[in-house]
């Protein structure tokens, strides 16, 4: 059979299976039975994106089968063959959706997670745009060498890629010593080949969420995934016609397929690589993914993929901080002649000087010096300590400043990890990430109890205090420069964040100080200064220069922004926002919902549904994505009356922002414990009941002018 014939045979086979699946589900449950994937605002995302159709019932799936048929036109033509590949994707989505229609959790009995909900995709936005996750590998089939497969997955992991497993490879990888889970960037999806659609669905929703693509714009969709989603497919073992046809679908979306058997090659798209020691290299080259490798002089691996690794109690070799001891960390700016580059000192007992479990106090002091270094950058560098330490395989870091908590696992100890290696990592990574501001770095790791305590009092605490005072004094009024950030433009082409001291980037990861440091690190990079000039309206936060900067950075897509308003020219959203704010007209205020909250809010929508109302760099009055920290700001919704408009938030979010929010409300309105006046899901989610609660609490929103 020719490649074309194989693809069409596969598409027809998938269609046949989809038809059967739908027919038997309809026979069992009736046409009106509900069909939905959990945790998405995009119905059946592939069908929705490709056609604009929202599928709600088994009956609707019959219409979707018509779409599949229309995509299969059996001619010896590459374009038609790729369309047939897409039809296989649609068939797979139909089949998988029926699984969810017939069972609440069809993946309960297998290690795969099946459908990937929207919030996970949103959380991947920032790591993907920063290149922290440089690519996405989709692994399919069954490899005849488990060890070689494991080596490939580990290699992707150490390079920071996100790997999805489908088919027998799920078990093969899970039986090996590869660490698996979202936190390790290795995600088992499912055993059936149709489960591959859950990965395709991730790529397609990225286009809808970040790219603001119009449903039904198939060419736009294909262009987006081709240009912006750095995915590729590795298949292992023999390929049946359905897999080949699904592979054609992947190729249609711009994802090259690398097989470990002989296949008729299509340059750049379908590639045979039988030498599995070259699979990774061939794949990365085919998709144009470049990796910065970091080799550190430590006995364990070091990669962003280990960030989420937890060391459980049974596996602890040594622990610092938490209940048993004190642990703190500090980046300390010094003059050039006070710092000896690469001096790493361990002062006090090392972890091999006593029997485990080792409990010691710890101080990590990173002294830095550099011509372009500023005291303002100290906290920016210091916050990275958390990541650098977490990236070490077998080491866990939680907290910051003097509430740090570090665990070193038994495995890491056995491989030879000692305290000086913490110093090596901090030394190398400070140079690596902050090379343009630090010229010299030295590290002190102190475990001597008296010294840890003495230096905390004399050095660390006064530093933290001075920084807090600086931050508190840092308001939008006290600076003459704001910053733009357009890092997310690789996914949301016209989105620009304007970052001010009181309004951080909506991802929560870029504060004004971060933006300032980023500018210093890379003068032509993603963050650029905006002179705070030409004030047009201080209440709404409108400056002529800000408008100009946004106009330019968005290539004319957005010409005016009100920094403090949700209704008039609000700031755009990319998609990776920590929280979404939406108006509840009945309660004369807004709800604020964090990404982690999965249930329905008083506006009748989940976070995901609310989030889908905005994004892709488009202004949507009434909806606004923002960072958590913005909630306690005096500039939050200032134009509409400020934080007094917040009427409902999930309980976890309330608890998280309470201290700052209460302080701001006290200052703005002389109200005590304002957070307690805000309703949450443990009190009510029905609008009427929410209003009753607000009335009972005498919530200030009720006395304000109508919000719309
Ligand atoms: Fe993206 Fe804005 Fe965060 Fe920059 S500040 S990374 S543009 S969300
Ligand atoms: Zn973003």
C-alpha cells in the first residue's frame, strides 16, 4: 500500500470505530445524553476549534461524524492526506468523549490522566514562553527496549521538555526508574491510541486560550500550532494504519513524527530514526528546539523538571528548617573587592558527620558584586534560590528568607551530594541567570548553630526589614518609570502587560523590581521601561506614554489602556493569569477566582469558563486577568471604587490575600477585617444568597453606584 492508501485506510477505520461507538452509546443512553470533557470551557476542543460547533449531547456527535466524513477525500494529494489525518483526530475526540459521557472518570483504572483540564494548560503558559519548557514530546506505541525508552524520556526530562506518554509506553516508563507525574513533566495520558487526542487537545486549546483564535478558523489554527506549539511525536514499534493516519494529523498541525522503524520519509515531517540513541537529537532538530545544557560539578542531575519533586519523610537524609531548626537564605550585595569569585565555604558540620536523619540549622549566604548590580535586585536574585535548589535531583526547597525549609534525600546523599554542592549550584546559576549584573559570586553554607543565629539577627533580619520598607514605599506615585512585558507574545501575539509597583504582571511572576532587573539583564529584551508621563486620568490610570508604549508593543492592536479599570480599556490578558476577575451586576461588584478553584462561581461560570471570556491579547471590558498580589493593591479596580467591589472569592484565595487586603481596606475605607465581609464557596455561590450575606455583613459594594 502507498502512504496515501495507509492514511486513508486509517482514517476510515477510525471513522468506523467512532460511528460504532456513537451508535452504541446512543442506543444505551439516548440522543439527549450529555457529552462533555471535565474542566474545559471549549466543549470538545478539537471539533470546536476546527468547526465552531459546540457539542453537548450524543446526538450532536452524529453531526460531528459528518465533519469527519467531509475531511476524508481520498486522492493522491498531500493536503488531502493531511486533512484525512485531522479527521482521525476528530474521530479520536469523538471516541474519547463518549468514554466521558458513559463514565464520570473513565481513566480511574489506569495510570493515564486522560483529558487535560484548561487550568493545567494555562499554568504551562509562562514556562513555555520563557523557554523553561523548551518543547513537548508525545511518545506513542511500545518500545522493544524498555531501557532505551527510559533513557530517551529521562533525556527529555533533563532538558526540561514536557513528555506525554500514550499506549504501552505508559507502563514501560512507569516500570523504569523515571520519575513520572505532572511535577516531573512526564505525563501518562492513556493506553488507547485514541488517547493521543488529549495531547492534540492541549495544543489546540493553547491556540484558543493564548492565541484568541476564532473557532472554525482551521487555517489559522494550523498556522498557530505550527508556529507556536513546539511539539513533536516519537513512535515506537510497528505502526498500524490508524497510528499512521493520526501521525498525518500531527504533521498537519506542524508536529514532525519520528518513528523507530522504516517509514516512507517526508522531509521535516515524517522521519525514520532507527538508532534510538539519536531519537532525542533527531526530534529536537526536526522541530527546531534548541536546548541550553547546564553541566554542574555535582553528583546528581540538575534540571527544571525536578522542581516539583517532593522528598517524603521516609526518604529524608538531612533536613534544615521547619520545626526542628532554623534555616534562612540571603543574597547580599557587596563591593567588587569584598567578593572572591567562586569561593565556597561550608562552616559547621556537613551532613556526613553524623547519623541520619540529620537535623541542622542552616544559613545560605550568597555574596554578589557587579558593576551593574543594584540593591533592588537582591530580592530578585534571592527568590531564584528556591528554584535553583529545587532543580537539584533529590533536594527539595520550600519557602524563602528565614522560613526556608530544605530536605536532602537519601538517594542524593548516597550519590555523594554534600553541602558544598549547594554552593556550587548557587554559584553557577547566579552567574548563568544574572551574568550581566553579577561579576563575582561567593557562597557561605553555615550549619554552626551559634553563627546561624547570630548572623540572622545582625545581617539577615535587618536586610529583610529594609527591603520590606523599600517595597512598602514603592508605589505607582513614587516612581517615574513603569515597565512593559511582552514575554507572552510568543503565545498571545498582541498581549502586553504594563507593570507598575502596585500592579504586577498577571502571571504573578513579574513584579516591578523583576521587570527592572530583567531590563538591566537584557536591555533589548521582553521588559522595556515606559516613562510615566502625560497623565490623562489618575483615577483610571491613563498615561499618554503608556498608551504609546502599548500601541507600539502590540503592533497597533491595543492603543489605549487604563491601568486601574476593568470597564474602560482594561489591560489585555494573555491566558496565563493567576486570577480572573468578572463583574456580578446583581451584587454590584466583582468575583475574583484563582486558577486552582474548580467549582462554579456566583456568575454561573467556573474559572475556566470565566477565563475563556478573555485572553489572546484582546481587551474585554468586564473581565480581567491579574496576579494574586494585585488583589491587596490600592489600585485594584480603583476606577470602579477599588477593592470594596470584591464581593466573592474562593476561601483559599481569601486566606492567601487576607493580610494585605485587610490592611488596604483599613487604609482606604477604615474598615476592619474586610476579608470577612467577602463571601466564599463555604458560605454561598447562589447570587441571591451571596447578596443576603453581603447585606448581613453591610458590605461596602452595596452602597456604591451601580457598577454598570
Ligand atoms: Fe506574560 Fe505578563 Fe507575565 Fe510578562 S508579566 S510573563 S507578559 S503574563
Ligand atoms: Zn502570559
